[in-house]
């Protein structure tokens, strides 16, 4: 919350050609959601009065990814100042502060935005967010006056040698008094190196009107701009580092943080242990005291207290695991409720199913949920025992405490307490093994003799 209402304007009209993608740049994913979604979520924590996303025509998906937000279309794109101008109709009648953000800088923190708004409320008409990148080439430089006040911003292309020696750069993020913003934008001209309407020029115009301007500084890491896949990977690494730190600070043990991948919304309870090489796709909620063993992939699932997952488990959307459930190696669970204490420890597929409390699912059990057209449900009661290598042909149910013999193909409902098996009758032929081996040995010897006599003839 900030004292004064503010609106956020997110600039995202750039086409992002360096991504070499058909997807608009700001829709590329970072920790499981579009990068503009991260920015929008950070802004949302400050309760903006309004969010306006400036895009090129036909980029409704970008506005949606920042929702709740309003779209403003900029066409043609004539520079950052022109882009903010394109947002003005959406801000008509709004007199609070305006926060200008770049859609391709997803790692900004709420603290930094709060500091900008606080500085703005302390009297500066324009507050610019500065940072000190390792290599300032290409960035606008913040030029301060003798009193240390922000005087103007000079773009790299227009900067002289002394200005280029300034390490403090313009991130592009600004907090501006909404009452003076339209007037400042109206003064912009495009007589510069790029022939664009530079938003940065509003600083000099504000100073010319005797309005105070200031800046706040943020760590360069927060202001990584994503223009290429390589920069996207750098941003992903930073996002993951933050998520890992947050998970550990909240009481999870990560045996190898660097190989644990989180999504923006992963929720871990306390005393969760995550072994190496685990991937949390979006929508995962893990209860207390759960152990996720190595090489597991989890997405859209809930795991209750005390469960043990993996190694090599795959939990897909709609998997709901009760307390103390065990899901072991090479087990895939999709849209299935596994009730408390049930176990499926090896080589199993449970899809569109319920497994009752305390049931044991043998190795190699498959719920055959799909007939090429529709999906069907398998219901297994409590305390049931499904023998290894069973195919459950859905729709089908197995009642409470029933037993299914190994190797069965179950296509009809099994009543509670019944034993069901569909195995073919077994035959055992006493002494046959030795007779079989003797014959097989003779056949092999004959074949070998024939081959070597043919080989001898060829050598002559
Ligand atoms: C801008 C700043 C520069 C700063 C740098 C930080 C200006 C004039 N320069 O330069 O001082 O150091 O960002 O990264 O502002 N956009 C539009 N419409 C446009 C032009 C841009 O929406 O017409 C959006 C882009 O999609 C992007 C952002 O504005 O999200 C920045 O535009 P970009 O062209 O990258 O500006 P820079 O030249 O990098
Ligand atoms: Mg740029």
C-alpha cells in the first residue's frame, strides 16, 4: 500500500525481434509464468488504482497476461515518450502518481517500486530509477547537478565522453506526478539520434519548469532487461535463486538448491525435503514433512503431510495425494485422488482415478483410462490390493478390501471383499525343461556345423 493512489503504465510495444520468436517477448516464461505476469504481480502488491499496458496492435494476449489491466495501443512506435502518451487516454481524469515500467524487466522488487513512490511523494515531480550495470554501454546516463539533484538524462548515443563515463544509468522505470505528466510529454521532440520521442527528456523539461527531479538506485540484478534468449536464461537463473532462497528461508531443505527448479507459485510446507533434480511446474502445493526424492517432476498437484514422492515420480495436474501416501519410482499420477496411506511404489500409471485409503497398488498397474476417444474413471476402494501388472480398463471399480490377482485385466467391477483374477490357467510339464534344453542344444550344434562347413568351402 502507498499513501497516494498511483497508476502503473507498462511499456510493452516492442516486438522483441532478438528473441527470434512468434510469441511477443513479454509473454516468454520465467519461473512458470509470462515475464509480464511477474511485473504485474509485483505491482499488484502495491495496490495500484489502475494498470495500463501499452502494446502494438494485436497484442491482447499481453494485456491479458498482466490482468487486471487495461490495454492501450501505440501505433506506430515512436519512442518511450510516445508510448507513455499512448497511455494518457486510459489515464484521463486520474491525478495520482504514474509509475512507468518496462514489460521486459520482470525482476524489479516491490521494495524498489515503493522507494520510488516514496521519493515521488516527498516532492520530486519525476523520480527515475537508476542502476549501475557492469557495462553501461547503450543505456541512458543520469546527470546530476552540483547539488546532487537529477538534472537530465542523456541517451548513450547523444552522450559526450564525460557523460559516458557516468556509471549511473537509467533503468527506464520512473515515478511521475500525474498532474504534470501530460504537459511534460507535450514538450517532447524527436530531433535526436534515433528520431524518437524520448521519455527521458521529461527530466530536463521538468527542471526547466523548476520542478524537482530525483532518483533512487536499485541493484542491477533487479533491472535485467530481457531482449534475447540468453538474457532470458540469466533472468531465469536470478528468479530461481530467489525462489530457492525463499523456500529455504520458509523451512524447506533443498539438498542441492542449484538443481531444484521452482515455479512462481510453488508452495512448500515446513520440513519438506527436496532431493536433487526436482522440477516444480506451476500449481504445486506440498504439505509439511513431505519428502520429494530425486528426479521427480510435479505439476498442478497437491501433496498432503508426510507423503513420500519418487525418486523418478511424475505428478501431473489434478493429482491429489493424501497424508502419508507413497508414490515411488516411475509412477505417473494424473487427475487422481490417492487417499491417506495408499501406496503405488513402482512402475504405475494412475490417471482419472481414486485410490482409497491404505490400498496397495502393485508394480506395473495401469489404469486404462483412454479408449482413443474419451477418458474414463477408475475407482479403487479402501484397503484394496491390486496385484502387479494389472490393467484396470475404465470405467471400472474395485470395491473396498478387494484383491486383484497379479497379471489381471479387469474390465468389470470387482465387488467389495472379492478376489478377482483373469489369469489364463497355468500348465506345468514335469521334466520338460531338460527335454527342451537337450533338443535346443542339438539344433544349435547342427546349425553351427553347417555354417562352418560352408565357411570352409568358401575359403578354398
Ligand atoms: C531506454 C531509455 C534508456 C534506458 C534504457 C534502459 C529512452 C529514450 N531511453 O532505452 O535511457 O537506459 O531504456 O533499458 O527511454 N517501447 C514502447 N514503444 C516505443 C519504444 C519503446 O512501448 O515506441 C517499450 C519497449 O517495448 C521496451 C521499453 O519501451 O519495453 C524500452 O524501449 P527500448 O527501445 O528498449 O529503449 P532503449 O533504447 O533501450
Ligand atoms: Mg532496451
